[in-house]
C-alpha cells in the first residue's frame, strides 16, 4: 500500500470554485478511481481555514500503480486543470508502510 497526499489552496473566484466542485465530482475523482491500482480516495478540508485548504489522500496497491498514475494523461490533465482554475500552493507527499510497524493499529475493542 502506498499513500499519496496532495494539498492545495482553492480558487479565489466563486465562478471557478463552482466549476472546480463540478469537475471534482464528475470528472477528476471518477477518473482517478478508475485508474488501475487505485484502492481509495479520501478528501479533506483544513478546519483551521489556512493554507493548504484542501487535501486528498489516494491509496495505491503499490509503488508501480502510483508511478503509473502520476505519469498518466489523466493525472497530467487534472493537475493542469486545477492550475487553470486558480488552485495554487500545491504540495505532495508519498508514504509507504513502516518497516517496523507495517500494520494498522487501533485502540482495543474498536
């Protein structure tokens, strides 16, 4: 399992924010979920309302699936369209399971 986090700030213009929400729901998220090796997407907002405003976590089967996605035309197009709409301050993080604690840990009874 590989987790890819992408964070950014939303467009300032309300019209672009409407287009952004529509594209995310009807194009970007479905296209990403359809990519081979994608297992899950989680969407986040910053409750402190500071930068970055938005974060998503995409879970991939393995590093090869992640690499295939970031080299895909869909990913290149999505990132270009986000920038065109006025999203900015992008940052990314790539995480693999710990060698020492590779399994999820939860409180007892949960």
